[in-house]
C-alpha cells in the first residue's frame, strides 16, 4: 500500500460523480425522435431530484460532469446541482467521442461549452472526456482554457505538466454493468458480456473499492441519472455511496478538492495516470 498520500491518514480517495444530462448525447447520435419535445427529459425532471436527495441524505458532495449543450436547455437544473453544494464540471458539448476529435473541433467545443458555463456564472475546473479517452491535444487545450484537472479512464491519480488526472475505472461505472452497449468492452475486460443486475453491480464496485484501498489509490465512481431508473438501481447506488461514506479508510470528496490536494502534494503522486485506451463502442 502507498501510505501518506491522502489527508488525515486516509488510505484511499474516492469521488462520487455523475455523467450526462438530458438528451444531449441522444441528439448528437441522432437517436432523439424528431417529434419529441426537447428540454423535458425524465432523467432531469424526475430522476435527478431523487439522486440529489440521496446524496443529501448520505452527506455526500459529488461532481456532475455535464455537457455544455445543457447550459441553454437545463440552466435551472444545473444551478440546482450547484446550489446543493455539488461541483459542476465539463463533459463535452453533446457527448462527442472525445478521443476521435481533430484539434480544431476540440478547441471549438471547449470554447463553446466554457462560454455557456460562464454565462450561468458556473466556474468550471474539471473535464471528463466522453468515451474516457483524451486526444494528444487535450492536455494543452484544457490547460490553456483554465481547466485544472481531467478525469479520463485510467488507474490512479497523477499530475503532469500542471494538469491533475483523476481517473475512473470502467468497473466503477453503472453503465459498464447495465448497458448492452458495453457488452464488447466487458468482454475485452474479461467479464461476462451480458449485463448484470444492480446487486451484482454493487458487489463489483465493492471489490473495486477494496482494490483501490489496498494500493492506496484514487478512483472516481460514476452514476448516470438516465440509468438510475428503478428502485433496485437506486438502492444499489445508495449502498455503494454508504460504503464509501462509512469506510473510515476512504477520503470522499469532490473532484476539485481532490485535484487541489494532489496539486499541493506532488511528491506523493506520479506523472502516469495509467490511461485506459479501451472504450465503449458508441
């Protein structure tokens, strides 16, 4: 175990995070029906309030990575997230597969998104690439735009060229366990390609947390409002969050606070976040 890395003697650090707001990704993929109203997505109007309540009841402050497109469609929901004490961070414009972007498009989407957040007076410090993979240009572009940390797929916290990396592992994501679109990725990772039930997802995350604690590492756990659609999935999310909160070996904090700790204690962190370049298929 790597010791002495985290505040107050904690063995590991974990951030509770959320991804994707509304129909941004569906619009990008052309999967949103042309005759369906935009701006009333159930994941925003019905699911998100319940998730915020769960976070409040468990005493957790989370980081919500939101597409810039939502700044004009769901500004009130975004403000509600921030007013609840959670961090709002950046997740592409409409959930474009980030690792495939050319430099010109990448810069345009960063600028457009950050301008949208700025109009809502939302200070953005963090970025998570949709699909989990950065481009070669991403670190420089993100730093130039004032981003202080990013959260790609990877294995541990690191700092390189004044950018902090706070990665997630695919096994710590609800979509990896629930979504049929992740069948190929599950197979690549040596797991059964079939989707699993919420209780099995909770068990998978518990095992992942044990591994992170054993190595004194960091991970970002990730939940999607549009997937938290029934009582069983909501219960699994609560079980996982309560484990994180009640395990005194874990320091649970928003991504920004973790990134600033890493930035202030570079001697405890390497420069390699262990990028995972595998990604889901869509």
